[in-house]
């Protein structure tokens, strides 16, 4: 006989496990979360309510709240209201919280009140994984990823936006004033019915104009303003169909062995320049490594930053970017001028020598050596193709010898450098593309750092559990 599958009668008594522990398998990730949080020194990390007072309402144990958040971030649930609902209906969460059911405000406050402690918890898990041998401590890749802030483009202002809005507002004020004059001229036996509405609209426009004037004064001092999240800045995201958005740039260092995150920093700088040495040294200190090999894209190609890395035991492989204002492959581009170290001259593509002429300071007082051949420049038949000035001058920065070494190293180790995307993009692909954490729920750099710490903690934990499962080993924290 045909028909559908038949379920269990809702009114029939069944023999279910008599305790919550029976619902959670021995190898479930919930047990890993609970084992980790029980080992934490929540007082040393600075968690609020790490110590209970003898008076007042009893607080929730920070370990329980951390259990809830870690479970949520591992299962793509970040909202405090959704986490509250999970505590009431999800058996796994009931097991983690031992049946506690905090309200959404309590859950939200935990993340807000423990911003620095959450970053410390992430760092604590990194050290545990180090002791378990999950970090190679030799090769690391670094990159920045843009994460949208809780601030729309409509609530972000710079000088151009404010000037445009002021222009539109003033134009509308003029239109309303003309309409009001027509109403006054057309006075007859009865008062013109639209005059009051026009005056009310004018008052609103005048208030808006005054607000834009205040924003304009603030922009002169601050450069740009986000009215909802004051610390967020305008950035080129390069994805999601949005070329420009308001957000943060998360600098991330990832270890090459199992692609585990070593450290991160949430910044309001759109570019990556100047962060290679800082993040590299932080990774070196965390991993307690004598030396590291660092892979980075051309956004980190900064001569002084790379030279500082090389001096401090960080071997760099960084893609070279074209000199500012020059097209790649241009015949008379700076890359096609060869430096002769023995003679201390540059040789142009036509074979002419450019000897050293003077020392100059540019780009924030950076010191350069200038090379030029003024006498021969007037005789060169291809001068117009080489420069629009009377002669061509080539600048050589003081640490150019280090840069030449790094450039040659990057060119000759293409296979190693090719692992950069494999290492660091793995993290971004999982956290942003798979889990969907493309936008922050909280406002401000500190709260965004706490959110990132939870996301990267969840990522590292998932990776660690998967690694041990594939190896058929038991993950034991110590």
C-alpha cells in the first residue's frame, strides 16, 4: 500500500535520556568549548564578574556566557536575541549553559563589557594550540581584509559630500523662498493656504543647512565623519559588488602549517602600507620564534618597513609594485634603469650612464640619492620619450640594497610566494564567504576587535578540532 512515512505519536510516552549529558556525544565540539573555558583564568583575563560579591543579584558565570558566544560564532549565530532563543530551544546550548537562560540584554552586555578580555581569550587559545604543536612557527602570511561597519554610506560625510548637500539645500531654500513670495503677492480675500506649509518646510531646511555647516567645520579638523560609528572610515572593499563602503581594515597574520590565525588588529586605515613590520614582530613575539618568513602582497611594499623586518630577523617575500605614476612595462620606467654598484651609476635603456648628483629628502623626510646626466640629456634623441623635463633624474632610497635582495628573493621563490593566498585567504574565505561575517554588529574599534576575536577564536577552534579528527587523535587542552 502507498502512503507517507509515519512519525511518532506526539502523545505517546518515550524513554528519552534522563540527563542533558546524554544528548551530547563524547566527541562533540561542545565538549571542546567547555573544556577550554574551564581552563581559563577569567580573573587574570579581566572578565567582569570574575569574582562574585556577597551582596546583590547573582551574576552569570563568564565561562557560561563565553560558552554561549563561542557556540554561536561556530554556528553562524551572532545576534544576542538569536543566542537567547538558542538557549531556550537548543539542547546543545542547554548543555553548555547547564540550563541557564540569560536574556538578550545580558548576552549583549557580556560582549560589550569584556572587549579586552575576549582578545586575551583568543590569544590564550593560540598559546594552547602552540603547545599542541599546531603552529609551524616558521612561515606566516599577512594581509588585510575590509569588514563593513554598522554605518551606512548615507551616514558618512567628507568635504565633497557636505558641499554637495549644502548646495542642494540652499537651492531648495531659494525655491521655497520664491514660492513664499508668490504666495505673499497673491494675497486676496483669503490667506493663501500653502504659505504656512512653505514656512514650515523652510524652517526644516534651515535646520538641515545649519547641521551641514557644523559638519563642515568638524570635517576641517577630522577629515571625514561617520555619524553612527564615529571610528569607522571610508574604504575600498574590492568585493560584494561595492567599490566603496564604510568599515574597518582587519590586519591578519596566519601561520603556514595549518592556516591558524596568529594575531590580528582592527584598524581604520584603508591601506596596508606600514603594517608589515609591526604585525610581523607581534607574530614573532607570540610564537617566540627567532626568525620568521613573511609573505605579503604588494600593498605592503614599503622600503623602510621591509628593511626594518629584515633587520629584526623577518625574511620577507613581498610583491613589488610599480613606481608611483608609471605604467607597468613602460620602456623608460625606473625598473628598466640598471644600477651598476661598482661605478655607483644608473644605466638607462639607451645605454647612457646617470652618475650620482645629490642627496634629497622626499615622502616624509625619507633620504634618497639622486642620479642624473644633465649634460648628455640634451643630446639624447629619445629624451621626449623618457621625460617631459630637461633631464631625467632617478632616485635611489638608502635601503635600496635590502629592497633589491627582497625583490630577487621573491622572484626566485615563486612557488613559496604562491602559498600566500593559500594560507591567508583560507581564513578570509571561511570567516567572510562561508560563515557570512562581512559586517560588524557593534560600533567602535574596541567592540569590532571583540567581534573579530570571537570570529577568529571560532575559526581556530574549528580548525584544531578538524585537524585532530583527521589524525584520529583526542584533543586535550593543558
